[in-house]
C-alpha cells in the first residue's frame, strides 16, 4: 500500500491572459518545492496557463473575482455569511470554483507575490476566501513568500487579520512586510522568508552569469526589462528615454542590449512589456539592441543568468539576477515597488541600491548603469558570498513548511 501524499492547493496568480513571468515562476517554484518534499501540489490557474510550464502537475481552474470594488466586497461578505452555499453556486462561479477546489485537497498554500494589498483587492479577497473556507473545513493553511501591503485599508485588514491568525504560518519576504504583519496580527504566525522563486530555474547563485566570468571574446550582454510607466510618464517619453540611454550604454561598453519583456501575450508579441520593448528598439535604431519575446518564465530567468548586467523596473528580474550572480540596477517607480525591490535587496545585503527613477534626468540611467558596471567584480563577489546562507535559509523554510502542512493534513 502506497504512502499518502497530501494534496496541497497552491494559489498563485498564474494562467492570466497576459503571461506574467514572475507570477508563473512563483507558481512553478512553489509547486516544485512541495513536490520535492513528498506532497502533491494542485495548482490553481486563471485558465490561460501554458501546459508545458506545469507538465506532470495537476492544474485546476478558478474564475477571477469581480474587479469592481463595491461588487467585490459585497460578494465577499455574502460568501463569508454562508460559505457552504458556495458549493451550490449561490455566490457565483468564482466562489463555486473556490469551494470545489478547496474541497478536493488536504491543505491550502497561498504562494508568493505582491497581492495581499488593497491595490489588488480582487487578488487579496480571492486569497482570503481560499484561506477562510479551508480553515472552516479544518484544513491546514499557510502563506509563503508574500509582500503584505504596503497599503491596506481598514476594511481589508478586518477581513485579512482573522485568516492570518488561523494559518499555520505566514511567510513574508521583506522586513517591512513582517513589521506590518505583526501589527495586523499580533499572534506569532508571521515568519521571514525569501521570494518563492528566489532560486527558480536551472541556475543557482554558485553558477553566475555566463558573461560576468567568461574568458572568451564573446560580446558582453546587458539585459533590460522595462514595464510600462505609471500615470506620471507618457509611454512615448519613457521609450525615448530608455532608447537614448541604452544606446549610450552600448557605445560606452560595447555590450549588446537584450530587451527581455516580463509580461506578454503568448503566442505573439504586442502585449504589455513586449510593446514597450519593441518601441524602445524601434526608437533606438541600433543593431546591437534586440528583443527576446516572452516564451516562458524559465527562459526569462535563463536570459537574466546569461547577462553581465540587468537593468529593470520589475521585481522578479532582480530576484533572478541575484540568484544567478548577476549585478543588477533596479529602477524604482513608486512606494509599492520600493517595498518589494528594496526588500529583496536587503535580504542580499544590498539595501538602498534601488534608484528612484523619477529623480533621474536624461542620461542618468546610463550613468547609474555604468557605476554598477564598473564595480561588477565586487558586486558578483558579494552575491556569491551571500548565496550559500540564503540558499540554506530558503531550503530550511520549505522543509519546515512542507513538514508542517504534511503533519497537520494527516490529523
């Protein structure tokens, strides 16, 4: 008779119409960590996931919750008043799917990301609903690799705090999130951890990027990942600025520039970051600046690992770069980005390295990149020295989390 492998529902924001490299990496990494430790992950998808990303894994679908704030809160309150009715479809297809998926597993894990925040309330309430229903059914629940806030309104805190308190553990990936978590839920359930995708993919920090240590004459590579701008900057102005600065960087270093989008529509280009990258390339009119379309989270992480320097205003390229021993210039656009990016830099002993992009004049992205470029040897040495302890810490987190879920699921 075979040993029972507890089934753990893994809730990450995967399978969205616009493929998000970081979210998909988190879902794949969390599932892999659980499977390595003898559990059976069951991944929740929004329905548009790539089958190849989750080969050999069970994937279930769940429709998103309403985007309208008033409708969302009303639907959630109706659900919490009578969760059992969700099984009968009385609260709509999204809550019916949550009930069905939770009813088929032994435990629930809310995997990492930046979605326990009021700015993403439809994702926040989706996670609260999963935790609440699982806890009412007596299933063990946990959270791993999350950012909390930095903005949470009182209404959302009132819904989140009880399910946090009933969870086995709440893993938060930044010190700032941990401080907020202890204020929201004084019960000692929060714990420090790393992003779930910190060591995602085939490369580790003990195998640094090919370019940094290469002895041959191959052109060095700078990977740039650029998200669309916030409302304070016109998209054309952003693209023009990056085009000029990246051309100047190429002229100063001789590096080829590879634009690696973080979000896109598969198959085919033209979505989100891909549109930004193509606009930058078009304006640059430089044969040494090219675009690699989004194909998979694994390939995006590999591209970062093959670079000599990464420039990005996205979060997960910073995570991928540090794990692979590649120096990174993080460009920070707002408080939400700063909370997450400075949080991961802090874990690697690099706090304060994020550069507020609003304060930069023309040419200053080039100057900031050149400053990192000139110190890349010391930067790589620092990352490589930090990696073993962080990798051990990451493994210990997953060992403890998996053991706790497995033991509690067996009760």
